[in-house]
């Protein structure tokens, strides 16, 4: 698939069950490197071709760390424990925590209409705006048709600039009727916090999360990068298959609450995850949330369309998946990041990479650790032989950033995709080659991508209309609406 597929695949994540937050053991605060994590990380990095990686693991008692590879493939500098790396959409969990702090103070209720706090907000669908609640901004049920916007230049990329652009946005569905991952809704929530506190969102992240939790190696303002050892992402060239360094290491700052600018170390991310598992109290005994709000963030509020073995529920910020895992993932220009927390055992793990092949490293290195926590292993779907009637599925499906073109082929379906917004250096301004879609049952199909750096995918068609044609296709927690038969 094209570059956009790679980005959106990693902006949600695997997550799970609503269980009471368990307090972490007192343990040691000095990072330990036992249990051969450094050797295993390096071996997995080499096997998957990832540029660099940083790993931190709180086992309930001891913090383990490991690093491997290069933080900058051009200069040859190695990744170190204090290297800050992009975390992408993991930022959404912190953004949700900022809003929940206002809930704790009684200044916002999740059931409040968004317009109560942001009367200046405009959407193309006025009725949808009246129905939209603050909680819908955090659990991807707002229906706003905006996963991303083009960049408008440095002097037009404030968070408030994105709010003004909402007036041109339509709806994928009425608020609360479906679930589809939405970056713009998160930006609106971040702007709400900024407005109600009369302080910059960047300042609030630092003063209300970083500082109380002792996160000394973390930033959301790109102007602070010179203070740190920072990584740079590598992208796969779509023609040669080789890795090249991104010339656009940050996405648009106007989307900072959705994850476009934050960089941290893996160990600092663990400090944040532990605080949420510990009822909102950090390792330094500083409280950032009430126990009720920390628990509420980890409880299911909605569910993405199940596609294959993936059964993601949505909390507030967190994603929730079977087996007791809370998580969020992050993507960006040559970055893949993952944060997992397991409240039942008090464990947490973070894996940050500066390469668009980072998900393969996660599968090779981190998945066995997570499986040991939950006892659950994801099984690949099995194709179901036989022909498929293409009529319910054939058509063009779109969101504001993607176009999926589904056509009939002998015995089944074929898919071509197109990115509608140029975001990464390896953007391709044309339809992808046709990918065969093979039925795995339940209106779900698997596709195998053979292009350099491409990723296999699954799609599921849902909500047939009166004519029997599907109204939506779901892929990587996003819905696209049928626009043409």
C-alpha cells in the first residue's frame, strides 16, 4: 500500500480490558539491563532492518532498559538511554489526561456538549456539532471527517489554526453512531484544555505531566530539540526499497495534541504509564489525576469495527484489547512507537524506533513479552477458498485523507489506494498497484502488499444499505464512506 497506509496503521494500537489499577511494587528505580534485553533487541533490530530502537520495561519491581542501532543514520550516532525519540499518537493518552484533570476539577463533564466550552467552533454539519460531546473527542466517536490536513506553512501552524479550519470539515457519520480514529477530534480536545486554562497546550503538558512525574527527557515544542540527544526517522524509498532519512522529521505543529511533535525517552514514557496504573500517582508521589479518572480512562467507552482477530475497544486516550492490555501506538515520518501497560500485573513496556519498519521489530522483540503477560497470541486469519459476489463491495470509499478503489476481479475483489494529502518524503501521487483481496469471512478481506516497504492489510465492509451495497469500509481503525458505486 502507499505511504499513508503505513502512517495510519500505527496511530492507534493494541489495548485492553477495564480492570482495577494495580499499584506498582516499590522496587528499584535504577534502570537494570539484565535478562539479555540488549542482546535480544540488537538481534531483532538487525533481523528487521530497523535503524535504531530504545526499550524500557517495568516488570512490577525493576526498570529494565535496552538500546540498539543509530539515532541518526547520517551522522552514525548511536541510540542511548537518554535519546529522545518521536512517540507520535501516544501523545493522545497524555492529551486525554489533561482533559480529565479538568473533569477532576468539575470544570468539564464528558457529557457536556463541545459547544458549551467552545462556542466559537464551527463544523459544516451544524446538527452534528450540537450533538457532539466532550467524551466523543477522546474516544473517536465524533464522526468528524478529518484524520489530517495539509501543512499551511510555519506561521499558520498553531493549534488554534486547526480549529479555524474545522468549518470546512464534514462528517463521516453522525456523532456517536460509529467509531473511527480521528486526529482532529483530539486536537479540538487539546485546544479546549488550552482555552479553559488560558495557557499554551505545550506549557500544560510540561507543567502538569512532565514536571510532576520527573520526565526530564521529554518535549512537545520542537524548538527544544537542541537541548537533547534527538533521533531522526528513516523512511523506505518506494522505488528502491532502501531507507532514506526524512527531511521532515516533525508533522504539522497544529496537530500537536494528536501527536505530531512529542519526543521522549522510553523510560520517561514508562513513568507516565506507571502513574496511570497507580491511580494517577507518579513514582515521585505526585498526583496528576484522581484515581477515578485514571480508572475511567482504562474502561471501554466504544469499540472499533472488529477486523480479523483485532478486537480493539476504546477507553479515553487508551486503546483496550483482550488480555488486560492498555496501549497506544504512534506513527510519523520514519517512526514507530508503542506503549503498553498491564494494570493487572503492574507491568509496562515502551518500544520506540526511528524507522518505518519498526512494527516488524515490535513483532519480533516485544510481542513475545506481551504474550507472556496475557497468555494470548494473535492468530493470522485463514483465507476461505471460493468465489465472492463482488456487488456489495465494489465502489469508491473515501475519507478526507484516503481513497480506496474496490473493483471486481475473477472470483473476488481487487483494491487500489491513493493518498490524498502529501505528508511524508516518500509520498506517491498516484493510485497504488492493484492488490488482490482474499476473503476471510464476515465481509472481511486480506490483502498482501508487494511494494517496497509496504504492509499487508485487512479490510472489512460494513453497514449495507437498502440496495445491499456496503456503506463503509474499515481499515486500521478508520472508516471510509462509499462515495461512488
